[in-house]
C-alpha cells in the first residue's frame, strides 16, 4: 500500500504551490500529488488574464483592492479574509517570481493590466497565457524536489474518516483498479465544476470531484449556488470547453456591441465594459431576451494592432485559426459558466470542518468572493491559501511513524462492460439542465426531478458496470448538481450532511 505523509489531490496552482512550500520547509515529510489526468491539465493551465496584486502603491492601495473585491462580491465577502488575501498578495507574487514565473515588464516595472471591476491597473500577467507560465514554472520546481512524487492518471474517489479525522483515501488507477492509501494530512485542490454546464470555459477535468468527495466525508459545503458566468467566451456552438476572450481585452479598450453594432452596457452600469462579470453577463442575457439572438459581439477593431498582438498573442492566433480577424471582424461572444465561488468551507488556515482535511484553490470556499469573484483574484486566492495551509500543516504535523491499516474492501470490482456512451448521455442531459436552470429560469422543482432521475440511472450503471473514470465523474457531478440546486433554492449557505452513494 502506498504510504505518504501528505496526499495532495490536484496539480493546479493551489496543489503545486502548497506542495512546494511544504516540501521546502519540511524535508522530513513525503508528499504525494495525485492528479486524474496529465500534470498540466487543469483550469490553471487555461488562465489568461493574470493575477491581481497591489504593487504600485503610489496610485493604488490595499484599501482599494479590498473595496473592489467586496463590491464585486455583492457585499457578501468575509472582510477579514479579503484583507488577508489582498495584503499577502505582493509577498506571494514575489515568491512565484522567485520560483521562476515570468510576468511581463515595462520600464523596469511590472506591466500591470486593468480588468473589469478593478479601480486600478493591478494585474500581473504573462501575455495572455499567464496560467500556462505559472503551471510550467511550478511543475519544474516540483520535479526538482526529491520529497514530492506526482502520480498522473490517479483519480481520488473517496475519503476514509475515523474519529472525525480524515486518514485515508481510495483512488482509481489507469489499469482500472481501486487502491487504498493512508496519510497524515489530505489537501484537496481539485478545482471547479464548470463541466456541470453545457457551455463552460473549464476543461474536461472540472467535474467538481473535490466537492463531492468532501461532502461524502461530512465536510461543510457552502455558496455553491454562486456560479460565475464569464461574459466574453467566444460563441462557437457545440465547442466544449469554450474559448475565453480574457477580461483584460475589455480593460484594454474592447467594446461589447449588439447585433445593431450598438454598445448597450452603460444602460445597466456606468462602468460599461468595465463592470464586474455578473453585471456584464446579466446585461448580455437581457439583450438576448430582447433580440432573440444567441450572441453579442466583442469589438476590437479600433484597438492598436501592434500592441494587441504583443498583449494577446494566443487570442489572436486562436481567432485566426477559426478564420476570424479581430482587426476587421466582430467577435461573437456569449456568457458561459466559468468559476465556482463556493465550495468546501475552510477557515483562514484552509482547514475544513473535518480534521486533517484541507481545501485550497477553486474547490475551497474561503469567504473571499462572496456572490461573484473579482477578475484575477482566483489565482491569488489559490497561492495565499496554499501558503496558509502549508504553514498550518508544517507546524502541526508530527514526524512519528505513519500508522497503516490494511485495505478496506469498500469497493467491489464488478466485471462488466464499460458503457461510456450511456454515461455521456447522462452527462449531456445534466449539462443542459443546469444551463437552463441558470440562464433560462427552468424551475427548481423540475431540475430537482431531473437530477433525481439521472442519479437513479447513474446508480444503476454503478451497480452493474466496471468502475470507470467517467462513471466516478458523473456520480460526483450529480451529487454536486443536487447541492447547487438546493443551495440556490434556500438562497443561503447551509451545511450538508453526508450521503454516501457507495453504501
Ligand atoms: C479559461 C480560464 C481562464 C482563467 N483566467 C484566470 C485569470 O486570468 N486569473 C485568475 O485569477 N483566474 C483565472 N481563471 C480561474 C483559475 O484559473 C482557476 O480558478 C484556478 O486555476 C484553479 O486552480 P486550482 O489549483 O484550484 O485548480 P485547477 O487548476 O483546476 O486544478 C485542479 C486539479 O485537480 C485535479 N483533479 C480534479 N479532481 C481530481 C480527482 N478526483 N483526483 C485526482 N485529481 C483530480 C485536476 O486534474 C487538476 O490537476 C481562469 C479559468 C479558466 C477556465
């Protein structure tokens, strides 16, 4: 049986930064990172715009970043958490730079960009591929640390909680087997839930596994109804994930126009294109209702070609690959599911309500985002909470020999056929249902009924089929869909009691 002091689940910015900080401070501890795909496959890899931090204190201030964050979150953020994250931002950013992350510079300083909802230019970025750069540098550092092991294509399925403490996990390997491991501490950094929706910017891995796993372990989950829809995904029907046209484009001066070529956002908010995502997405939705159309447009035609190409090379290349020219064409856009503001409830040390179970990054609900995340605050939250968790774990974990129990025979391997096709049908139905729930007002009671029926069908597959990654994912997605709809109905965060699909 695999033995590790610390098991980290996920190789995005949160998991990698936590592992690096912990491994450097506690060389006596072994750290294993499991990830269900290849190491670089994550939401982090897709991040375009950058990371928010107040570095220019002549024009900007912590107070203004704090105000912008709270305003974006509809006044529902935890003020102490916002202050902690904003005040730590410069230190954590310099740590990332120390680990080899390159951010664009100008005139011997960092080239700070503007994004919607920010009152100042404060976004550090690497062109329009910031996430890829972060992932590259962090993975390279992880590879150089001898006390960290990465296990790719290892999917964590469920946790074992003994005496209210998380002590073990089941995981699924590429040879279709389920294994069991024990550890002292578990860190979930499993990212978001975008794949629950028909249209999303999130890659295929974003199936909310961490939320479902923590929920079944009895952890408190909150604010899952606050799904952020990003207003400017490229409209390409049938494409999953949708290609994002970063917020930074609007900060750079791009306009949003309707089918008549008219800007319409100022009717909703005096900041126009620079309003927060929830407001811009809402205004676009209203435009859809009025016009009966499925998209509006991002207009970049008036922007300077040369600097555009320098700042947004990946977007330019993608547009050209589908025969769109941002300098002559209007770019069709639509709001799509982008970010999960809620998640596993954690305190300021990233500790969940279950002992030994930490959650960081997008799967955690820290209280920073309230109802709606401010642009470029997510990568920031991930590094701050990875740091907090690393400190807490390094200070509390002891160095005594790891206790190991034998394998718990919880999962039977039932020989049967893989019916990926049937699972795809369930997934598609779920994605369409949640999309309609959020964007077309499909009644909650109807959505609940559909989810219950899909769950029944998924359990039937679970009882008759060989366990597969797709089956694990659809069960998690249905569990989390149920939580989202229930929390949306209640309008309030409430803890959910564990319901274990395996018993
Ligand atoms: C297109 C796009 C652009 C974005 N741009 C920005 C931006 O500019 N600035 C910003 O702040 N934020 C941005 N975001 C949001 C930000 O990228 C994410 O919130 C952040 O990267 C999440 O990091 P994470 O480490 O929590 O999770 P992720 O990076 O999503 O990593 C999750 C990891 O968990 C693994 N995993 C999941 N389930 C399991 C399981 N059961 N077993 C094993 N492994 C598992 C996955 O394989 C993956 O390795 C963007 C997001 C997208 C999709």
